[in-house]
C-alpha cells in the first residue's frame, strides 16, 4: 500500500462522517455523512490506481448554469488551481439551469468513470441529492460549491454561507432605509434569476429572517430569468404594479443589474434603496453612479480555486476534506475602487 493510499484510507471515513460546513458566524459544524451503511467512504479502485500512478486528477465542477456571468470568475479560479496542482479540470453544467440536464450529465460521468473528483453547485437541491449520493457510493469524492446541499452526501461545502448572506443583505437594507427615515413602512421587492434554485431559496430564507419584525412588506422573490432584456422587462412589469416601494433587492448578479437598470431609468426613483449581490462591471458602474447602494461579493474566483484544491488535496495527499468559507464583502461607492470586479 502506497503512502498516498494509506493516508486516504485513514482519513476517508472521518471525512465522510465529520465533513465540515460553515455556519452563519463562520464557525464549522459536522455535516451529515453518507456512503456505505456504516457511514464510511471508500475511494473507487480505479481512481486510487490513477492517483497512485501519478496520473493527473480529473476534477469536474458542475455549475448550475455556466451561461451566467458569475461562472466566468469561477472558471478562472478553477484554471488557476489546475495549473498549480497539475489537475485536469472542466467547468460543466446545463445552460439555463435545467436540473434534469445537470443530473444526466453527472450520471454520464459516473457511468463512464470519467471523473476522479466532483464539485456540484445544484440547480435544485432536492433534484441533485440522489446523483450526489450516486457519486459518493461509486467512490467518487464529491463536495458542493457555491450552492450548499447540506442534507445530501456531500463531503464538504466551498462557498458563501447563503442564508447568512441573505440575512446580512436584509439588515444592511434596513440600515440604509433608517438613514433615510424610511424604515417604518413600505414595500421591499426581491428579485432572483431562478427562484426555484436551492441557492435562491436559502438566500431568500435568510433575507426574510433579516426583515422579520421590521414592519415592511416583502414582495417576491420574483423570478426574472438570466436573459438580460427579459429580466429587465420582468422587473419593469413587476414594479409598474407596485406602489410604496422603498427598496429593491437582487439575490444574485443579474437580477441586481436588471433592478438597478430600472431604478436608473427615472430620476423620480432616486429614493429607492438598492442592495444586491456580486460585482459585475455593470454593478460597479451603478455603485459609482449612486444607483446601487451596496452589493455583496462572494469571491467566485476563490470558490473555483478552493473547490479544486480541496478535492485534489484529498486525492493526491489524503488531506481531509473540510468546508471553506469564501466570505462576504460589502461593496459600496466608497470602496468599489478597491474591490475585485467579477469579469
């Protein structure tokens, strides 16, 4: 038995039963393990042979929708890690966020033994749980990234605490409204590119928690889709049917820019507070112009990098898989010049 195999054998069971995920406070807690009946994980023999033979590890990142702008920096981080660790990597996933297509693609990888380590950002948490379990039971180390799936057989999570970030967004909106004397009554309209996705559900859950007891009416989340013109049209039609709106919130990169475009289109909307997520070039412009009050960056480049690093470390050195919190940074007009734009 090689030293590499010995390390993995000693650590695999403890990784499966004590995989770490991150709480809203940045602490770690045990996640539910899976795999065999006793909760242990056994690396597939064909992956073990490849690793012990010094072959490059084939690590796939299955992202819920690679057509989103947010996928570009994730891919950049993935490629950086691939070069650093000598891995073969690919960013895959269904255009448009189709969960069935994502499941089918992963199942093909498992059946063809075409992946040595798998990171999944679920289009739908419930839909992806069975295929995550299939990968785990097939002996493929599998983690979640970007979108957590804590009730699945994932061995860890790399990304931002989604519920915690949604709560932080709501609390910041209330702070901004209080500064303008508008925190006592009115509506807050929330938009998402995919309200059915697990990440959207988790983030909105945190948002509602943060808004609880404020006295403000939360409308949404309204699904806008990821096509820019259609997203804007949905925002426009939604807002035309609302009165007394004091704030709008985007739960992701592209609903944020769509909402901001609507707010920017009429000087009479200047009083509306806008809070969003991610830092696309357009979002940075809206921050500079004062249209967007704040956005929360979740460091997608680091998510792509760390997903590869965590899996490669386990495969190559037997390093225990743990959760990695890529953090949340509030970006405003005051610090946008120093922030990393997600191109």
